[in-house]
């Protein structure tokens, strides 16, 4: 089983990289790979559980993260990035871990592949 680490720094509904990162992660899990998804910078908004896709009949991004975790994926949110943006543990799905750069570097060191969605929009 391979280990994939994905770094996501874009906010939901702003850039297609959020959908791409989640779909790549889902596909990796379906194929039996280990997945670590790190949310940093504006990527932490993906875990904000007060967003709603209702008016447009789309699934909220935090629900898709919950599905990844239910399939065995690990989702880690940068504590500093979240605090600066007003996101706290009570505004994110259960199971999201709070970490930082050290956790990201450890995951990268143990990964077979690393994808970064951190470029400009």
C-alpha cells in the first residue's frame, strides 16, 4: 500500500483544486492507499462546518472531508492558519486533526507521493 500526502491551500468554491484534491484522495483510498490531506492557509476553510451547498444543491466541502475520513483518510488542519481565520474545533467535523508544519513534514517524509495544491489562483 502506497502513502499519498496532499497539501491543499485553496479555499472551497474559489478554485477547482479543492475538488481535485478531494477526488484524488478518494480515488487513492478506493485503491487501498493511505491518504494524508493537509489543509493550510485558506485550505482550512474546507473544514468549516457552517458552510452549506443547499441553495445550489451541492454537497458542502466539509461533508466530503468527512467521507474521506470515514474511508480511512487522515485530514489535518494547520492550527495557526485556522486560528487566524476564526476556525475552531467546534466549527469543523469530528475527526479532523489539528497540527502544523511538523506533522506535514513527517507525513511527507513517509510518503511515496506528495501533491501540492498551493499555487496562485
